């Protein structure tokens, strides 16, 4: 149990560029999956930079990337991999010739 039926499992890489981020927290507030969290880390411009705390939860909606006013957030799709396929117990259907 727990297999995904052979679906393609997509993973995403989420990153925040500290050189661009001004710590507004929009990504933290609006991510529907809670990927981001506030942190105490200062960026090079002196702002508190959010942390990508739960990257495995990202589903690739890219809301964070679209809402970031400084274009500091990037979401990249990693190479897709196939989940475990369930065994198929059905045989191929015969085509009717239509001349029956």
C-alpha cells in the first residue's frame, strides 16, 4: 500500500536569493503548503531572509515566485520520476473489425 499507482511524481527545488530578498514575508504568508518559515538569518542587505523549511511539500504552484516583489524566489522543477506502478491484471482488449 502507499504506492502512487504509477503516477509521475514531480519534485520542485525552491530557493531564495538572499542578495535580492528584502524579507517582506510574502512567501511565508501566501504559500498554501507552508514551505517557507521566518528565520533569524540576515541577508547581505541586512534583511531577515525567510527559510525554505519544508521543500518536500512544494507542489509547484509557483505562487511564491509570482508574488515576490523582488524576484528573489525561484521554483525549479526537478527531473520527474515514476512512482511504483501497480500490477495490471487486465488483458488487452480485442478490437472489433466491425464486420460481425
